[in-house]
C-alpha cells in the first residue's frame, strides 16, 4: 500500500489554521460577552412604546391618516415615505443629512412604511439613505449575480437542489443594508403572469429542485390571491418538498400579516417564513402579533426552525 505523503503537511496546515480559528473564536466570544453584559439594559420596542405612539400620532397628522388607517397595510403602502420634504416633517434633519439623503437617495432607491418610520430615532436610521453607502473603499463592483445565475425569468439558482423565484421587486420599505439592491431596481414593477409561469415551468422541469424560496423584493408584497396561485402550483410539483417565503414585513409592516393571509397560508402546509429583525426597537407588540399569528393555524412555520438560510 502506498504510504501517504501528505498527512504530516496537512497536520501542519491544520495547526496553523487552527491557531487563526482560535484567535477568531476568542474575538467572537468577546463579542458575545459584550452583548450579555448589556443585554438586560437594551430597550426594545416594548419598552419604548410611548415614543412609538407619539411618533405614530405625528406621522398620521403629517400624512392625513386616521387610527383606522394605521391598522390597514394598504394605507401604509399607499402612503410610504420617500421624499425628504415629508421626512423632515417627521424627524429633525441637519442640512448635511438632507444633502446626504438627496445624494444617496438619487442613486439608490428609498421608501419607508409609515409604521417603520414610527420606530426611527437617532440610533435607528437603517431606513434612511446614508452617505456610508458610498464608502466602500474596495472599489470592487457588485458581481452580476442575476445575469449569470438566472436560467429562466425571475429565477436565481446558485445551488443544485434549491433556487429562488423573485416574485416581486416591492418591499414594505427599502432596507439600507439590502443585498438585493439591483433587484429592487428604480421603480415598482408588476411582473407579468407569463414570467411567473415560466419560472414555475423551470421548477417543474428540473426534478432535482426540492426547495423553492419565494422572495424579491418581499414575498408579502404580492396579494393573497397572487401568493395563493404560486403556492398552489408549487404544491402540485411532486419533487418540491420545501417552500419558503422571504419577507421582512413582520418587522417593516406587521399590519400585512392578516388573519386572511394566515388562513391562505395554512392551505399550503408546510410553508416556512424567513424574516429578519435588525434593531431592538423593531421588537414591538405589533411585530410580536405578526410573528405569532400564523402559529394559530399551526401549519405555517417560522424561520428559526426552518431550513438553512444560506440562499436567502
Ligand atoms: S425587505 Fe428584504 S429585499 Fe426588501 S429591501 Fe429589505 S432586505 Fe431588501
């Protein structure tokens, strides 16, 4: 039997790598310790509900809405905030901030749901265009992910057994950290049914696809009936075992999670929701209600016990 000649070298490499990994682990552990040190003093949207109510009143006044409007996600979508003039009526902006918003917002689209605007404070401005979005010093252009990984309309496929259907380019708000900036584009687009059908056909014809993520944009931007149609088609494809929805609306526009939406989703057991919260102020009673409501049906699963997030 030929003697292995590489094992000693591999051990050496491993030792070297392991020392790098240990240093990195220590860094991560320190971060965790820092968090646990302050965890109990972090104020969430529950603690700050008084601020939220005050902001809500101010926003309703600026936008000419009522308390009933506030409960209606369609009102929020019709009245999303996307101009400096309106934003200035809600929060104080310094003149350099205004210039930054105009410069960055002219390049990268922005809008905020009135609900999410009520969660803004000087520490939570992750919905407002920032000059930092221009500060990538690497000068490396974003890779043309869509161009090279879209074998059919609206599809992004990077892995053998799973893919994304980008069913919409609309969201509850445009998050400044969004990795899908190019998909969000410069204006709302309603994709024709033909494109959705071609994407579904691609899934039908490629039998190794067992996991489909509907996202965009934000999957909950579609109407209940549009989502129902796509989910029904996917349910009928035998090799699709997992259907996931990518939506940030439980955080950015929790009013969108209605009993009607949940009832429709219950028909498509199992459907997994993958969502994201990025700031303690986002953890509000409204968000909790949105996250818990689907559980009442029992068949609509939240992301934490769902499959990997690797292609979110
Ligand atoms: S909701 Fe998702 S897709 Fe839409 S802007 Fe935010 S991160 Fe991007």
